[in-house]
């Protein structure tokens, strides 16, 4: 079963096939991205390599580049004492934090601020006396020397005040030095426009003095003044690490988390850019990443609620009836997971064609007066029954859009929706239900419950199923479907009770055993899940889904041989199953055999082109396939496969997550990077669960922050290749 189909019954799980296998030459695998589980929920997708605690991984700066850098640094560098959970400490190079940077003088032992040497290629062979400098140039040099000496004196005074913790007094001294420079520039605008030494030296001193003053403001608890100086420094030097680090600290303290995340991304981008050549060659970068992963996750967690609320508000504005259905493949896989699948398919096939039911509907009398209650009820019941039968026929033909429309219309007739304000509403409803007959009415409730569940109207779905249970209290399949709705609502305890009730009525109910096993996986109760699946297979040896799920359990236990045997048995029952080939591919992937994995995924595509899972799996196999030193994986092919997955199933959440990351890493300019934000916005339109919203909102938050950081650094691309 594909992820969306089974997701109807398990929204809140982590990948059960977690593995500790590692592959040195993988990109996605390093950061916890792997194959999509074809049986469990969307939250399982792409997380096979995540550890058993199921920590969420956020990827910053072009796919897995940052994580790769961190992995290389910590794997190949000598062991050091751990201090990576704090923000970067200040260094004497850039100034800031709790230290100040010394102002460097450009006065060179009695010479000017520029170079006074002459190269051998231009030196005259004969000895000549140096030409005397014009008086105005000499005076300017003297003035510049005096300015630098005065700045150094003020700087020393500022450092002394800093050591005495007189922060505002120190800030005033740095202001005095900055005022001197500004006065000099104003007095001699022509000199300040020179391309040579004075402009660059004064700019460096302005940066250092302003940065030091910012540090003093921060120490003195004047964050807004400190931020203003940070901005001034970054205007002159966008890559100034100390200014960005200080800005990050202050923004965090002010709970300006979005802006703080931009600073994190800017620091990471600079780090990646500085180490891009080493990373291409697989060499350890210089120093650890400037900001720990935990800081990124923390900031994202602060921003998430607002983003999720915005997305939920947009979703709520769409009526349930207008929500898109999952793909036909997904719906079929879900329906197949119930024991009643073959019966209703057979009944629909023998019951008549769409044309037959349409003709009968057209022959019905129109305008039967409501006051003739019996005739009116009979007419409404007949029409509802015909719509039910035609809807099932549409479902048989996999035309689920039309099927849902018929079921909704039939339900509205039985509920007397048009007469809801009439005084005889309840009486008419009862008369229509009676005229329709118990069995047809229950089947209508069952189908409507399924349709509402598919559109993630959990409240409406449970109402339909509960009314059906009242009329058919011993129908175990309805109890299982109710449990599925509870699972999607994260009401695991209520779902567990419903499964127990179903198995109490029928201990051999395959539906209950199969779906309760899934609940056990969600609850991390692997041995109990295995017991349910073993029981199901013992009772029904040809139950393909049970065997596939048991293969999943084997993977979760890292019993790859057991998983292989289970898949071989499953293939005996259905050699052309797209799902079996998907699982075979995942098994190869877990062993690090990416070529064989991709081959199995391609077979899965051939078996069923409408299954989106193998496209995503194959894309991940492509990017994880080891390549020659310095060569990049075939991201273009991976992107093509992911785009195909979305084409096949626009609701395939995992494809949006993976595709966005890859496109961001390959974006040749920031306009292309912005297209990734649009991709995530499209994905958000199809989100149904909190887990889906969190995943895509997290990626969107990070993508926007990275683009803003690139703008701040005056970069034109996020591509580090």
C-alpha cells in the first residue's frame, strides 16, 4: 500500500524501518533522509536513516551540504572538548562578543600608509635620489599619521574602560574616534574618494570601531543601539562574522526569531562558501559549523506555530466538499486493505453499468410534493439508492471523483438537506431511511464515511461510521474504519479499544489484525505488531499486505534476512506487485546497494505507473549512489523523478519535501530559489495532518531564511557547487 493509503490509519508514526547503516558517500543519508516507506504514513517517508528517537532533521544551505560539512569535520578532525551547543564565541580577529578588537594602524615606521618599496623590474639601474613629495601630499601624509595615532590612543583608552567594565564610557571613546574619522572625511572629501590606501584603511577602522562600540552597547544592555551598530558594520562588510553573531544573540533575546534565523543562515552560508572547495573533495572543512544544528531546530520550532496557523487558516477556508481526493492509486490501495473489497467490487461489476443507473435516474418522477410524505419518501429513497449504486460502479471503474459526488448527493437526499428547516424534517428523514432499507442505508453511510475520511473530514467520517455501527453493531469492518479515523486524530487509546471490540466479535478479523499491527508500530510496540501480523498470516497466508508489513517490522528490527524472506513469499502470491518491488528496493538500499535498489524501483514503476512511491525512492537512490571523488550525483535525474511523483500524485508529501531541497541546492540564482518557496506553498495546499504541515512549513521557513540570508550577503545563488 502506498504511503497516502495507509496514512488514513497512521498519521503520527516514525519510520519503522529505521536502520543504523551508514554510507560514507551519501548526501541525503547523512542527514537522515532515505527511502519512502510504502506501507506506513507519510511521516515515515524519507526518514529510514533517522535514529530510534525520531528526531526531526532540518536541512540548511542547499540540500545536505551543511550536514555533510559537519559530518566531515567531526569525523576527520582531532577530538576536541565539546562546546558546540553554544553560539560561536568571540575571537580576536573580528571583534565583538565579550572582547574588543584592537585598531590597527597603517603607519609603517616613518613611511606613508601605502607601500614605499620599488620592485626590481621597475628600479632604475643607476642610482637616483628619490623625488621630493609635493608639499600638499606631505601635509596629507602627516595629517593621516596624526589621525591614526590619535585613533590608537583613543582605542587604548576604550580597551582600558572595557577592562574596568565601564561599557558606556568605552562606547563614548569609540564614538570619539569615529567622529574624528568622519570629521577628516568631511574636511577632505576628495581624499576620502581615493581608491587607494586611505579609503580602505579608514573603512577598516570604521568597521572595527563600530563593531567594538556595538559590543559595548550589548554589554551595557542597550540592544537597540548594538543592533544599529551591527547593521552599520554589515553595510560595509556583509560577511562580518562577529557582527552577525552579535545580531543573532540580540534578536534571539528580543524573540525576533525569523530575523535570528536569517542570521544563522547567513553564518552557515559564509561557512559553506569558505569551505566549498574542501567539501567538493570530501576534505574536512576548516573548523566546525558556526552554529549548532540544535540552534536551527530551536528557532524553527519558535516560528512554526505561526506558519502552521497561517496554513491551517487557508485550509479551513476551503469547504470539505471542495478538498481534493487522494490519487486513484492511493484510494484503491486503501480499499484493498479491507476484507470486504472483493465483495463490493463483485457486486458493483454485476449490478449494472453507469449508463443503466443514469437512465433509471432520468426516468424518476420529478417534483413529488412533500405533503405526500410516503410518495415523497419513496421517491427520495429510490433516487438515493440509484445514486449509491452508480457511485459504487464509478468506484469500480476508479472514477472516484464522480463516485464521491454521487455518494454526497445520495446522503443529502436521505438527510433531507433541502427540508432541514421544515417542521416535518425529522419525520421525513425517518421515512426516507425506512423506504431505503437498512442494508442500502448502512452501505451509504459506510461509503460516505470513507469519502469524508479521504478528504480528512474526521468529524464527518466518524459520525457516519458511528451511525452505521448503531445499525450494524457486529460489523467488525466498520469498527476498524472507526479506529482508523481515531488514529488519524491521534486518539490512539480510543482506536485500541475499537480494535479490541472488533477482535472480540471476530478473533479472525484480518482487517482488525492488520490495522492494529499498524497502530502498534505507531506506538513503538514492535513485538505486539509482529504478533498481530503473524496471526494474520497464519489465518490468511495469501494476505499480501500483512506480509509486506511484516517485512517492515523485520527492517525495524534490522533483520534484513527476515525481511528478504518475507518479500520472497509475498512475491510468490503477487509477482507483479509494485509494492513488492518497492520493498525489495528499500531492502537493497538498506544494505547500501543503490544500483540494485534503483533497478527494483524501476520495476515497481513498470508494474504500476500510477504508484508515486517508486519515483521518490528511485530519486533518493540516485542521489545516494557513490560517485567519483569530487563528482556530484545526478541531481537532474533525481529532480525529474520527484516531479514525476508529484505529477502522478499531487498529494505526495514526501516528494515536495525532497524536491524542494534538491531544487534549492541546484538553484543557479535566487529567483530559482524563490520557486522552491512556491513549490512548498503548493504542497501546503494538499496537507491534511499536523505532521505534513510541520514538515513543509519547516522547509519553507528555512528556504525563505536562506534566500534572505543570501541577499544580505550579496550572493546571487545558494548553489555551492
